[in-house]
C-alpha cells in the first residue's frame, strides 16, 4: 500500500515539476529573444550614427596624397635587397630554363 501510494504520488509530482521547468525554460527563451532584439536595435542605431559621422567627416586622403607628391623615388638594385644565401644558392626554375633554351634556339634559327 505504501509503495503504491508513493508511486502514485511520484507519478503525479513528476509532470507538475516538469511543466514548471518547461514554463521557466520558455520564459528564459522569451527573455533571451527580447534581449537579442534589443541588442540588434541598439546595433542598428549605433551603426547608423557611425555612418552619418563618417559621411560628415572631412576627407583626409587628399592631404596624404599631397604629402607624397613632394617625395622622390630612387631605383634600388634587387641584389641589394636579397640575402647572400639567396644569391649564392640561386637556381632558376625548370620552366624558366626551358623557356630560355627555347628562345635561344628560336633566335639562332632566325639568324641562319
């Protein structure tokens, strides 16, 4: 009798507890979705204000370009910018070697 009463009580309590948890879970989901909507709206507002501020800002690219006009460019040798190891162990690729050989053969055929 006690076991049947306890089992009946357990059977009746489990759905009540689970429905309470489901309701709490649903309220959590609703709160999270509302918070997410609010964050999206705040982000849209801040993005809009940032775009307006950027559109009103003066263009600085023209001033930077004018500063570079006064500079001078000088040519630099490639050998100056390479490491000694690169210059000592330099090997052309096979494709470049074959192209150079083909060009030499073509130029030799033209001269004959």
